[in-house]
C-alpha cells in the first residue's frame, strides 16, 4: 500500500471532523503496524505538505500535522464513496456526460493530466478526444486550470448504438471485476488478515484497499455489467468488517494519538 493512501485512510477514520492536528510520532507508530517505515512516513508527510494535503503546526518542540481544505475535500469524497454512494448504479435513467477535447500535440503534460482527471472522475474513452461517464458529472473541476479546448454535453443513447459494446470498450470491466474478486479472496473469510498485529492495522489495510478499488470504479449502470458482478458482495464484506474492527481500532488510535487543537479549524 502507498503510504499516502494509508495516511489518508487514517485521517478519514480518526481525524476528519475533529478539529485536531496529529504529531508525526503518532503517524509513525500507527503506520509501523502495517509495515511502513519511519523514514517512509516522514518523507510522505513532507510530500503531502508540499502538495497542500497537510499543514504543519508547531507546539513546543513537537511538530503536528493538520488537514487543509484540499485534504478535507479528498476525505469528504472518500466518505461519500464508502458510505453513501454505494458501488451499484441501478438508476432508471440512462444518461451520460460526454467530454470532447482537443489539445496540441506539444501539450503532453496537459494531455496526461486531463486524462488522469477524467479517469478519476469516472470517464472512459469513447473515441479519440471524446470520453464518457455515467450520469450527470460536474466537469468543471476536471477541466479547471488546464487551458484546454473542452466541450461538455449531457446525452442519452439511441438506437442503433450498442451501449454494451461501448461500455466494454471504454472500461476495463474484467480488470475491475478481478480487483473486487481479489478483495473478496482476501477478506471474505472467518479470520481475515490473521498476521496483522491488531484491529487498527486490519481496519487501515481494509479501508485503504477498498478505497483504491472504488476510486477506480466509475459506477457504471448495472444493466451493462456482467450478471455475476462482485462489487455489491465486496461492499457488504467491507462494511461488515469495518464495523467489527471499529471499536478496538478506535481505542487503539486514541491511545497512540498525540494531538493538539487545529488553530485554523475555527477559521474554516
């Protein structure tokens, strides 16, 4: 697991919404439980500060780390995806958002950045320069600050369009389905993660792995997915295990957390 992903999981489960900053020592102790070294934790915290995902706050001789507006939005999105959106899109409407763009060949960095944002937002390539995503997607944050020539449409399929084939071409359904099945193989058992030292480590590993999958899931309409799609079963397993791990994980986190009030929380 990438250290940044684990840190965001920890922040979402134990820091988000509390108006606190956490000492670097607390992060180091927590992430050692899942095999992340002190050096990796410290360097990741530094990178997250430089990316605007964390802010430093000194108290006495110790350095603490608090959330920023950017990380707060990331955690809010993660909370929505895990607990509110659900992995099954059974909407009656068959509506899609289309984004068409044209970038000069020399804009390699912008092209890569735009495509990364499109995938993050649930878009798949329909054809060269035209991408689609299920539902009505607010595309403003996707194209913001790129300076690209982008057009956005809302559309519904019409005959003779073969949406089943289009969805199969635009999205890696077999790869995504295998990720859900891999999650089930690891966690759908009586004694999941038996080598983990405690329930905090199990909870961190569980939710980090789950978030990595669902952030890559565009929530395609159920009508276009294979009949044995494993996402819903995997979601039930994740939620059940999180409830099982949560009480002890919370107690362990409280014991190791060294915190101070976030000086900026009153301003936000």
